C-alpha cells in the first residue's frame, strides 16, 4: 500500500470513529419514553386512543423540547421498571414521585397532582360499607370483613394500604389477583357483574370506565380514611444513570411550560376533574 493510500485509509478510519462518537453523543440527547397500556394514563386503542393524560404529558414535553429526539417504546409496566433498574436508558411518565417501591429512579419536579386511591364498588355494597365502616371508610377495619370479595391488578401496589392487604386479605379465600392488559378496567366489569365486591383505585379509572362502557353501571367511589388529606405528586421517572440525569435536567427545564400547556391541562381536567389538586 502506498503512503497516500495509507493516509486515505487512516483518514477514513478516523472519520468513522468521529462519526460514531458524534452519533453516540447525539443519541444520549434522546428522551426515550416507556409507556404501557393503562387507561386513562395511556390509551392505546378505542374512542380515546392516544388521549390519555400521560399521552398528553409526553406530547407536551415533545413540543417543549423540539431540539431533542423523542422515542416512544410500548412495553408492559413491569418490563419498563425492570429495564430502568438495570440502568437502561428509559423514562417512565406519570409515576408517583419517589414512591418507596421505585425509590432508586431519578425523578423530575412534580408534573401534576391528583387525589389518592379510594374504594370502587356497587351502590348497594357502598351503602353497606358506609354503614359499617364510615365515610371516609376505615380501611383497616374493612379489610377484615370476610364477607366481601376483593381483587387487585397483579402489578398494582397501594402504598400505605398494601401492608393491610398483605396482613388481612392476600392468600385468603376472598382475595384475587387479576392479570392481563387493562386488568384495572376489567376489574370494574367484575364488580358490575357481582363477581367481586370492591377494589381500590383512582376515581379517574371509574371516569374512564363510565365514558367507554356504560354510565348506568351503579359504580360508586368512596374515599379512604387512611388517605384523608393526602395529595399524590405525579412526575417523570428516568433511569438513575448519567443519561437519566441529563434527561431529567432537560425535562425540568420546561416544567413551567408544561404546567401552562392548555392541551395538557385540558386532558388533566377531562380525566382527573376540574376539582383536582392544583399547584399553589
């Protein structure tokens, strides 16, 4: 090989290295969103396809950060959190901020606020529960009622209520885990059809069910005494690595614009209600 050909080969090799390095750095600028089917957080199909309030949150961040490339990966929630725990580059919108079971993630500032879980049940069962356990409901007493059947989605956990479930309900004859896509929605049909008596979830889940199934289903939402005065802080959680910290810095830089985005706020009003907790 002549000297000139050696120079050309060396230049080509260096160019490839520089191009690869530049591409790698550029790739680190991406916000990679991990989203899962969980109406009305994310809605993958039907009348309200892509109109969940977390869909609106992702769209708003895309508008506020047009200089970055945004990738959306549709994955089961368990797969998303597993990848993040392995420090794969991923951000999970609409997590409860710094929840104990996801404490290792890197979180943005609060993106929205909403009311905590309550009890969803039929009207006749609601009257019975109120009569025995008050309103708001004393959940620590309710879970010991062996005459009422309870179910929860297999991947759902309920914060400070979870130990009560584990102590009194899980492994009992009147407890069930429900798995599969949109298990939290399917649970409401089970309540309507009297296959179970109650579950715990957000009121927004019942709102979505009423909009997409049938309004006259007799479902009732009851606040829980143990959650009185509690407000849930929603945020984006990203992998706790260099990429995730950089992603959070980008997202935090436009939080004020996010909170002023009329499309995002309208979506929150639609699903969480206009009486939702607001920022001061």
